């Protein structure tokens, strides 16, 4: 167990990430730069090839393709992260590999599950924090609640120190309002009083790494910036930074949104992030969308 405790002090360990997508890859790159080993999964052969080129041990995984040799694949892992969302049948990682994770338990210094703030449901613009009841109003929110409960139950039944991270809307380089504008897909949808919280991917990485250094089994953290804002304001600000015309406002009822998009608009709340600041000592690099978008554009222009 001594090796396990040593891995909480910032020394390089080995991370395995189920679902090395946008956020997982950002974390992986930061850890690799500090001497960590990183392995993880992708849903496609193309994804595996791309991750391998990034210096990451990658294997295929989804519900229909569990890890072929989980014992070998997870050997030496000290830190575990899952960013795989639940589907209608449940959490694919736990459905396929809960017993393998139990076997790994004594070697894990930290485990994280990336959830979302959808678990809180709609609050008509009111505030929520980590102590607020989880009252999801849409099916994908209930699936997240169920997945959170299963991960916490796994931690309670084993020695795995499970942590929950309820992420707001993720943005960053290659995934921001700028990309929507350039692709001609930007809409300035307005709905009186509607706000969303968001978080820059680099700040997510900072939070995850802070938690790795200070594990607290069973902890849940809201990961969002300090400025819940109307999406129309974000689009307008991005257009102004780019020097392009701001698209005309479209009322929500006339916006012709997809069914999935409508589930996001069903929730209207402001999310407090006090715990990550007070407990983990995190100071956000991008506490609002203005600073985040300015940094992204400056980086793009520098390239």
C-alpha cells in the first residue's frame, strides 16, 4: 500500500482513462509532460491510432467490445478516470468491468468519474451547489444520477477512492463558439432569463490534478466557471472578437433545435464552484467566458 500513498503526492503515476476524448486527452497530455504513463480507450480504430501517435497506450472499448484482457491492460494503473457517458442500459464501464476494477482496488490512489451538472435539473435560474438535491428533469440526467450512485457504491464496497466531477458545458481550443461561427452553424438563440454554466478544458485539467494530489473518497465537485451566462451573449462576444457580424437574435420557440439540444435548454440554473476553490485550492485560469474566449483566439492567432 505504500506505493499507493506515494502516488498522492504529485509523483508520476499511471493513469488509465476509459474514454480518451476531448477532456481525457487534455489531461493525458498534461500528465505525460510531467512524466506520467497514460493509457486508455477509444471507440474506434482511428481513435486508437491517433492516441498511439500521442504516446498513449490505447485500446478499443465500448459496451459491445469490452477489454479483451483487462488484467493485463490495467496492470500498474495507479489512477483511473472514466469519461464514458451512460447509455440507456447503464454505465458501460461498470457493466463490463466492475469486477476488474474491484481487483485493481488496492493499487488505486484515486479514481474519478466525469458526470455533469444535468443531475441538478432545472432551477429556473436559481443557484445549486454540491449539497443541492439531484432532481434531473430529463432522461439523460437520471442516467447520470444512476451512474454516479453506482460509482460511489463501488467505492464504498472496495478501497477505491471514487470522486465525482459534475462538469458544466465544456469549451476550449477546437471546441468553442469560434468553431461554430466559422462553420456557419452559430445561432444567437434567446430565451428570457435562460443561463448556462460552462468551463474551459484547461481548468478541468487543473481541478482533476488538484484532486489527484488531495484525494477525498466520495467527494463530488461542481466544475464550472464563475459566470453563468446566456448563450446568445457568448455568441455575440465571440463574433465581436473575430470582427464578424453578430447573427440576428432568434427566439427559442423559432430556433428549430434538435431534440437533444432541447434537453439542454430544459435546465436553467446557476452553479456554485466554491468547493473546488476552498477544498482543492484551485484558482480558475478562465473564471468567465470572456477570458476563456480571448485566450483561445490569441492562441489561434499566434499559430
